[in-house]
């Protein structure tokens, strides 16, 4: 049996009150306190703002940002350039790049789904990304 102080756990307790609890309950309480302190450190470290609508969710935004019309136009132009660059590579390679970069699938998952080796998927994605970058820069320089 371990002794815990209820004043440290419950903020509405104003006086020390020692209670005997089983070892597993005490370890669970201490583990939750450590997890809460780690979460607080993470919030402080990344200067996060906690959204009150979603308990436990940290929105990593320092302030509200409203993009201007120029920013929106530039974003749309970059999206169009990226679409054109993706069209410049074969469809199967574009699907691999999108699956890996956008959807976060691993190279092993993609290789298993296509029935090919991991190395061929890795090399294909690497070459595709180089080709996309080359085409993206070429299209931006034309404008």
C-alpha cells in the first residue's frame, strides 16, 4: 500500500489528506501525472494553442491568418504548376508519388500492392520527384 496526498491530485482540496491506496492505483496516478506534465512541456515547447472545442487537441497556430487575394492566386498558380508537372510523368509513377507523399503509404506497402520490389518503388519515386522538380522549376521560369 502506498500513501498519496489528495491535495496534490484534487485542486479543490485545501488541506493535506493522506490516503492509503493499492500499489497499482498509485502507479497509475503517478503515470497520469507524468503524462500530463509531458503534455504541458510539449505545449510550452511548441508554443501551441489548445482548442477548447476539441479537448486534448493542440492547434499549432500562433495566430489567425487570413490570406490575401494575391496569396490565393499564387497558391492556385503553384497548384496548377504541380498538376502540369505530375502530368509529365507516367501515370503509374504519379500514383506512386501521390500514394507515398500525399497519403503517407510506405514504400513496402506500395511494393506489396503492386507486386514489385521495394527498390524499384523507391527508385521510381526518387526519379519521379526529380522529374517533377525539374518540370516544376521549368514551368515557373516560363511564367
